[in-house]
C-alpha cells in the first residue's frame, strides 16, 4: 500500500454489476456525499483555504449547457483541491434577476386580468417572494444532478437579509464619498419593461429598416441628413458638421428651419462628425441618442424629450399619440409630400438593440437616474491586474480587459422596477436628500412629507458584491476572515466587462484594497457541433438534463471538460457525449476485469526486479501522467487534462497494459500476483485522477477496489514510488517505456497488415516470430495473444514476412484468404488510383489551366496527386506481400 492510498479491506468484486447504469447510482451517491458533509467547509480549520463562489444563476433560470460547462470546471477545481488537503469552499447561490423575475410575476398577474399597478407595490413584492419560493431555484436541483460539490449550508440569495445589508452599506459608503450621484443621462430604455436596462441586457441583431435622406433648411441654407429613426427629428435641436468641412463653413453658427415644426435649429461645428461619411452633416437629437447628447453638452443645446415611457409621441401636433413606429411612417409620408425626401433606401439592414427579456426594440432615452462615478474605482480595477495582484487567464484577455476598464463610463445603477433592492435614499418636504445606511432609521414618515426613492438597483450592483457579501460582509465573520479573498473566479469571457469589472471595483473599494479573487479564469461559450451559437429560437438548443438522462452526468461532464480550452468557444454534439459514455463504460468494464483477475492495493508495491517490463512501463507512464495532469490543472488547461487522462486510461491502461497482462494472469504464480498489485495501484491512482471530472463512476469503482470511505476525500495522487527505485518525480523507467513502445509498434504494424489483407480482427493465422536478440524476446506469448497468432506447426509456409523494429514476423496466409479474389480487388483499387494520378498530372501539366484556376483549386489537385501516389505505393506493397498463387 502506498502513501497515496486510503483503503481498507477491498470490497468483493460481486458488488460491481456487469454493466454501469448511471441512473441507478448517481442520485444516491450525491445524497451520500452531502449527508456526510464532504462539501461543507470549516472556517475554523487550520488547513489552507481554497475558495470559489459560483457565478449566481438567475432565480428564474434552468440549467443550460453554458451553466453545465462552467459548473463542471469549477467542480473539477474544487474536488481536486479538496483531495489535495485544502479547506475548500465552493459557495452556491442565486441572483434575484430583477427584470426577469418581475416579468414572470407580471405574466401571472396578466393571466388573472391584473397588472402590478392594480395590486400595488407592497402586494406585488410579496407575490414575487411567493413566486420565488414556489418556482424559483430549480436550477439548484439541476446542479446537484450534475454532481456539483457545493457547500449547500452556505447557500445565498442576492435579496436575503445579509446581502441586502451589504447592498445598503456599500451604497451609503459610495454616496457619502461622492461616488454615487443622480443626473440626467441617456440610457437604454425598454418601452415594454418600462425600465432602464444594462448594456448586457441589450441584444443586438441585424434588422431590416430604412435609411431616409431629407432636407433641412431652404435655398442656400439647405442641408441633407440621413437617418434610420426619422421620428426623432421632432426632437432635433441642431445639425452638426465638422469644423474643417468647407461645404458647410457658411452655415456654421446660423439657424435653419426644421421641417414639420415651427422651429429653427443651429448648425454647430463638432469634431465628432465624420466629413467622409454620408453628406458630412448629422441631425442632433440630444434627448434620444448618446452621441447626440454628448454633442448637446458640448454646445449647450436644448434637450427635447419627444416620447413617453411607452415610446409614444408626446409632441403636440398631428403625430401626437402615435407609437414611434407608426409615427415613423406618418412623418416620412408628410416629408415626402413637402418634397423634403431626397432618397429612401429599404430594406436597410442595420444593427438594432433589443431587450433581452421581451425582445422589444430599445429606445435611447434621456432620463433622471442614479449613477456610480467609476473613474477612481475603474483605475483601481485596472491597476490590480497590471501589478499582478489579479491574474487573467488566458493572458491575452488582458488587452480586452484594459480596453474596457480604461474607458469605462459612469454606470447607471437605477431601475424602474419593484423587485430588487430599493434605493436607500429619502426625499424630504423641503428638498432634503438623505441616504440611509443598514442600521439607520428613515428620516421621517410619509405623513411628514418624506418619501423613499421609487427605483431599485441594477441587479449587477448586488452581484458585484458577491465574493464578499456572501461571506458575511459588512460583518467581520469567521467565513470572511478565512475564505476572502477568493482564489479563482471562473466565468465566461462574455461578461468580463459587466460582472468581473464590477466585482473588482467594489471588492477593492469595500475590502481596503484587497482583491476579490486572485485569478480570473475565462472560458469560451458553448456552441453546437458546427460552431453555431445555441439558442432557444434555433433548433440546436440542447437541454443537458436530456443528455444526462440518456448517457449519465459523467458523460456530459467529460465532454464539456474535454472541449475546455482557455478562452475558446466549445463546440459540442451528441455524438461526443455518446463517446464519453463509452469511455465511462470502458472504465467500468476494465476495472471489473481487473478485480476478477486479482487487482489489489493490499501490501507494498514490489521492487522493480520482481516486475515485468510491462509492469515497469505502466508505472513509469503513470507518473508522467500525474505530473502532466497537475501542470495542466494549474494552467486551467481542462481540455488537456481530459485528453491526457483519456489516452492514458483508455489507450495505455485498458487497451495495452490490461491486454498485455492477460497472459501473465492466465499463467498464475508470483508474476500474476505482482502484476495484480501493479494493476491495483494503477487503477487506484487513475480513478483518483479522473474523479474531479467524472465523479460518479470513479466513486463506485474506487470504493469497490480499495474499500475506502469515498474518493471525494481520498488523497490527490502524488508520484508513485517503488521500493529500491526512488527517484525525483517517482518511479521512472525509460528503458521499459522504449521496450513496450517497440512491442506496440510490432503489434500495430501486424494488425494493420492483417486488416489490409482482409482478415477479421480475431482471425487466427499461423506465424513464426523471430525475436531473439531483441527486447521483445520475453513478450512472445503476449504478442501472439494480442495478434491471434497460432504456433507455426509442421505445415507452415511463410507467405508474407514483415520486418518490424528489429524483429521479424512471418505469416502463413495460404488458408486464411482467397488470394485470387484479393488480387482482383487490389488490382481494381490500383487502377482507380492510377487514373486519379493521371488526371491530376494532366491538369497540373496544363499551363492554361494553371493560369486561370484559383490557387485553392490548384492546391486541391496537388493534394489529390499526393494521395494517389500514396495509394499506389500502399496497394503495390500489399500486392507484393500476397502469397503466390
């Protein structure tokens, strides 16, 4: 027994069914893990802490492949660290998801013929809590189904009492420091949800619209502008041109008439205008466009809001009361009638923002909102990465991070909703503005003329506190002292700007320059097998629960981990999940075979002098795999971890070592005992290495093999040492590795030859092996077993001889194949290859063709020629090796 093993009295083989049935074991195993407290962290432990907080899924959410992907990787990290002896905390929780949750409850009310206004704010919030209690959080149960080893005793919710105190505390601190203020700015407004929304809640898509060019002014003072939002002309307060544009130099400073109104507007000079784009003149609507608002600020222009909160025109006149899209058509018709339309282009495909919740077209709108002044906060967030306190992985993501954080605009944090953290600001009867902290009393009552701000905070405000609010801040809790700062934030690169930067800003501000996490490991997005984005509106969306039902959770996890290259998108298809299910079955079946053939972990490993070269080879390869897996984990190379383990387990352990050892096991005696002990060690370590990614099948097999309590709390493997052969990095035997690689080369070459001759994989043929003087002399029995080669016998006639790696294998195929039929088949294949070669050479020898054909076509023909040459050489060699008729 080695120091890596925690085993007592291996359980009998009969405990392993003949087939692995994930559905029958996964649920029970997970419940056992939770009941035994394996995932519950101890803040009083003296172990070194390792902390990850889960990116909180929305309370309205259901598990999708993106969730499953990131959760699998976080689970792999925390399971490994737990096995390495860290006090590991992986903290779960949910986000209250302001707009999404409010929409759910409003939909329920609508089915009853009511609106939130009908029942009032207090009743609506109470109904939302009821909805959350009844329907919210189903994703947490789905995370359990996936095997996520989360500390459920510490589950948090962004609206629970502790986190609400944290929100109120940091708002008060930021307000008192002058970093939160109220002002009118342009925001993304959803006319359906009736609230400002964040940039991440805006989905941009190409829509068919119209580009209309129209004339402002008259005579020599005419200017042509183009717009896709004609209705906003009612709110124009200027036309802008570039100051160096000579075409409009005579107009700068003058006022021109705005069509369909009784107003004149100035022509202003602004360097924002691109004189090369369009006519070089742009209409300026400061209340309905962010760029126009900036121009308006620079030139002290009037701001005219022309729509109400539902995007209905409010300007007195013929268009008042029309929806913005109705007004667009009516205004174009009116301009056309006046001869103001210069050109109309439709359809005009352009990018348009839509509310991610209800798909309504977003309306940029000037609105009085609460803002965070981000300049100093963003600088601190940038400095933390620049000075190395926080590492971004992969490192090439740093540029994107700096591009964003160094150019961050002030953050709109108010939302016109009822579900969320209400802004803790009160207004008094004489214009007083009082911000209330978590331990403060309201400054007065409604009867005394005091009212609280109606808005709630952006969901990202509370989730920005997640790494420390979940640990008890603003109180000095044991959890906060033990587990903050957290170690790794693993999340998608698509929210690096929206969530990661906000956590960095708030963490550094609230926690006295302590970073919220030491490493940000950024992943890509999960896509379908063709690289297309998965979407509910497309037929390519997949419910991971369906795949777990069909193939088991381990298969889904292994597929996701095997595609996880840092920062890169992850294509995934059902075929790949099936292949991962096959891998789980392979692990199961090979371990069953091993247990039935004496695999054990009892007693010390034998010395190298007692082992076969095959034993020494597999242990040497095992130690290299342990080192490789550790290096890949430390670099967040989950795909390489998975590939390394897959090829070691399937190719080397199961396909080669187990097969090579069959002759030893069949022979019995001391060599069989030695190989059984080696195989037990190999399986013990391999199952522990695999456990973080495929936890269920490895738990079932490891406890059966070792009799240990659980692989969840087993030691993470270290390099295996062999008595009498200690070395840095554990036992290594390069000579044995070379020897077995030579053996594999011989077996592979003969198998290939047999296949080329049309022989079935299990078909037996007589053979003479000349191995004397080679490292393979002691492996003849194993080679014959693997290749299904019979002894040569008295009537042996060598019809084919294969020299491979210094050895020679002579085969008698005279009774195994129909030589005439095989010659006929190969002759037909040879003729086809020669025809392909002639055609390719003909085209490549034609100068006219080469002069006209695209380069990619020419390269394709060169590739065809190369393949034809390869095929001809291969077929001719096969013909030469056939027995003579």
